């Protein structure tokens, strides 16, 4: 006797709509990408021996993940800032194509690649204030680790000079003592964490990172880094917590003077020396001379070092200006360096990008959400500190300069499009 065959009906579970499924997949993958970006930044800043090749491969893997697993959905972004970055990149490419030495310009422009990739990943995947806090915390922890490493290097080698300490430290980011400006530029991140709604453990870590960074900058006797640190801390505290501004400013000044006193007031001697303040003048005048010969697109990215000695001979200098005998690799002024290497088009595009970014920070600082305002103030003061340092030191040949610049731009893009929701913080 044959059994009757009954059709088997499977009850299908309701599936979420395609749009919701895509949003869920994007959210999970975006968080993973955000974690990967923070690991990349932390591993690059901390002296743990990853190296540029390994770190770039890791970042490229994160980028591949975002392309393969994150569905193309519309995300909030600051379109005007996006366009300004694209205009700058287009002007950079145009100058590169007409470079007087395309091979050298291309080789020295490699730090731009991780900068662009970092901007695209962060601008597309950093969507809320938690992601911004993670970025700030990453740099705060990295600054603490790098600062402690520098202090330990000084402790082990008390008889060395700052340039020897930099060499002994073995960090991929630091080439000269003035590179400790990195710690000054990212100092507002720690202040933002200190004054925001972060956990008490994060606040303690941020405060410790700030103190260690100030001590490191003072020990390496960098006038520029010390000036940027003092301005960044004072301005950030004045915007975030006005009643703390005077206290933090005085504390920073006292730490600088006490540490410099223990070193025999070497830093004060540098400030009062007229010769030290005139060292940049030959570089700046040479950059202007180079610009006059190629005003539209410049001589090519990063060719200042190759042509410095030639154009220096065309500049008439007063007798009181000190001219260094050794060749300089950069103009010690990022704006003049851009002007002579990329011409008026590159200079205009670079300046426009910074102006748009500063304008976008005003959107974040007008948000009724108190935490968004504090994080926006941290991003704005960090960008202002970057611009101040750019007038006498920075160059786009430095990897950390590219990472901080494009990281800031992406964070500002995220902050400027946050929802306008009123939320207050308990003041400490």
C-alpha cells in the first residue's frame, strides 16, 4: 500500500526589505572599517615597527573590504568639502604632469596615496559622534605612546642632542626634532575628550596624554612645536571651557619654563637669539624666486630641494640674515612651498580647501548637541594649529602631515553633517 505523498510546505521567515538589509550590512561593515582605520593610525604613530609598507598594505586591505562588502548607499557627507579636496587633487595632478622632473615628483609624492585613501574611507564610513570620538581617542593614545617613547629615549641618553634623540627613537614619523609638532597639532583631540561626555577612564588617559605631549615638546626644544602647543591648548580650552583657559594656559607655560630651567634655559636662549629667527628668510625668498619663474603650475611637486641652491644665488639677502650652508629639503612654509612647486593654481586650490574645512567646522560648532560642538572645536583648533605650523615648518613630504591633514578633513566632513539634536553635557 503506497503512502500518499503530501507536499511539504516550508514556512519562509520574513526577510527585511532590500534597503534595510543593505543599511544593516553597511552599518556593520562600516564599523569594522572604522576600527581598522583606527588600528592603522595607532600602529603607524606608535613605534612598534610595522613600517610604511605593512601599514599601507593593511590600509589597502581595509579599502578593498569597503568596496566589496559595503553596498553603495547614499551617506551624509559635506559635498562642498569633498569638491574642494577633488579640486586640490586635480591641481596636484596637473602640476605633477608638467613637472620638471616627473620621476622625482612622483617618488616624493607617495605620502599622498595613504592620505587620499584615508580620507575616502573615513568620509564614507565615519557617520556618528562615536566614530569621531574613536578617531580622537586613537590619536590621544598614539600621542601618549609616542610621547612616552620619546621621554624614555631622552632618559636613556641624557647627553645627546635633540637630533640624536630623534635618530635613537627610531620612529618612522619623526625625521627632525621639529617633527614633534605632531604632538602639538593633535593636542586638541585630548582636550576634546577631556571636556566631552567620555568615560572617566578616557578623560584620565586624555589628560595624561596631554601632559606627556607637552613634556616631550619641551624636551626636544622645538620653538615652533612649543608655540603651536601653547596656542592649541589655550585656544581649544578657551572655546570648549572658557573658565579653564587661563588655568590650562598657565599650567602649560609653567611646565615649559620649569623643564627649560632644568635644561639651563636653552629654549629661552633660542627664542631671544635674533639669528635663529632669520634662518627661514632665505628659504622663503628662494621659494618666491622659484614661483616667479613658473607662476601657473610651478616647477613640480617636491622639487624645492633639487632647485634650492640654484635659485638661492638669484636672491639678494641683507647681511644680517643667516644663510645655512647645507641644502634644505623643503621651504619651511607649506603655503610658499605649494606656491613655488604647484603654482598659483595649486596654491589657490590648497588654500580654498583649508578655508572650506574651517567654514565646515563652524557648522559643527553651531550644532545644538553639546558634544558635537566640543568635538567640532577640537577639530577646528587642531586645523588652526596645523595652519600655524604650516607657516614655518610643515611639508607635504612628511607622512604624518598628510595623515593628519586628510584625517582632519574627513572628521570635519562627518561633524558638519551631524543631525541637529539638542543634547547637553554635565560640566566637569
